[in-house]
């Protein structure tokens, strides 16, 4: 399995996704500030991977703290959480990852636990979250595999694979699971301008697994759908509102509309940590605006005239009405999502 990120005795080691597919290099973050930089600069990216990275950032910050009293450590924990929370706004997994560790810290501090014990507990928790993320991806695969065609071509947008998680992937995990169960699936990977997660990352990791993959420019999907060459679409998500609206990589919304027009199922695969029940609908999801240079330049070369205005929203929102089903590790959700999400949330709470 591709080691997207890894807790080591020396720090948190990240596969540098900005260098793929040409270079397989790693960046070792030895303190929480470096973890924050790694997330902001998209050395690690993809909502589930960001969530676990944030948890590891919290854990390394607490573990390496030189505070000798709980009040001093509590102040530091607030600063660590703030620094990590300011990296990227859209993927709710980031805030989930921070909260998981912060809540554990608060619980232990309230019981006057020794600082050394708190340190071991938060590190153990962050490492468990890594394992649980891989297990969640496998479960999404088990729940979603039968939704994909027995034979055909599946379109995906961005990278919701092993590289976007701790391993196996969400959307690409469902594709992997279907193939493991005997489906004959070819993948069309949208290149995903401007950061090229599809061309660089999805193509790289699927080729490593010998999954037949073809890269498309983002503007080619419509024509291929019209020709009957796409049987299903599956993507990941950065945040799913309580009504089932899905924030995902910019361009996803267009693909969803195209899929509906051509009667092609449009699936979203995401762990439960991507659901944001506190956000009623997609219009309230904060959308990250990134540096214009990602659009103006390609491989260091300027592609646009000096001074031209640029838009670079990193995500868009696909209204729930375009989503055929949402595949989670707890099961498959269908419309009306307000009801199905609430019901599955309650069911798991009572178990
Ligand atoms: O900007 P990125 O590369 O972090 O955006 C990633 C995506 O939009 C993914 O589709 C999403 O996070 C789901 S990853 C399992």
C-alpha cells in the first residue's frame, strides 16, 4: 500500500504529493507547525488524509511540548489547534481530526492525568485514527462495490484514492473493491485543472495497481458520455451537508449535471467524518480560494497574459438532487438525504 503519511519515532512522514508522478520523495514534519505547512501546501491532500494529518499534528504538538504544568499545556493545545485549523477551510475532516485529539486532551486534563500519560494517549489515538481510516475505506469498498457495473468504464474526478486517505481510498477504494470482486472496470480520470490531481495522482496510483486508466482533459467527459462510453461516475467529498449537498473538488458539480443528463449514476464515497450535520445545506460550506498562480502557471511557465484577473475556487458544491447514492463505511445513503443521514446517525449512536 502507498504510504501517504506515517507516524515515525522521528516525526510524521508525508509522501510529497506535489512532486508526483515524477518524484517519489518524502517530507518529515518534526513539529506541529511543519504539519500545518504540509497540509496548507498540499504536500498531503484529500479530506480523510487531511483529517488524520491534523490529528497527528495535534498529537506531535502535545507530545513535543515542553510544558510542565497542565494549565501551560492547555494554552499550548489551543494554539496548536488554531494553527492547524487555519490551514484549509473546506474539508470538514480537518476540524474533526483536531477535535478528536482536543476532546481526548480535555477529558484527560479534567481528570488531572499526568502529562506523560496524556502524551502517550494522544499519540496512540492519532495512530489508531490512521488504522481506522484504512478500515473505513475497506468498508466503503464492501458497501459500494456492487453499485458499480460488472463491466464498463467509470469516470472519477480529482483523486479520492489511497493518496487522499491513509490507504486504499474512498472513491478509488470502491473501484478497487469492485475489481477484487471480479468486475471488469476501466477508469477515466479527469485531469482536474488546475492542480491536476487526476492526471498526476489518480493515474499514478491506479497504474501502480495495474487498473486500466485513461486520463481525460476536464472538458472531454460530456462528449464521452454522449457516446455511451461512461457507465458510472464515482467521486469523493470534502464536506457533506445535512441535506446531502456535496462539496468536492472544483468541476465535480459539472460532472454531476452531465451524469444526470445522460442517465448515468453519480456516486459519492466518503467516510462518516466527512458528514457535517451542523451545516444544513451546501451554500453554507466555506469554499477555499487558492493562489492565482495555480491557474496562471503550468510547470513554472506562465500561461496567461500579465495582470489578467483569475478565479481559483478549489471546490464546488453539488446539490443532493444530482447524487444517486452516498457510500459510507456505515452503509449506503440514498435520497431523501436529510432523513437517511439522520437515521444512520441515530442508528449508530444507539449501537
Ligand atoms: O484540494 P484537494 O486535493 O485536497 O481536494 C481533494 C478532493 O477534492 C477529494 O475529492 C476529496 O478530498 C475526497 S478524498 C477521499
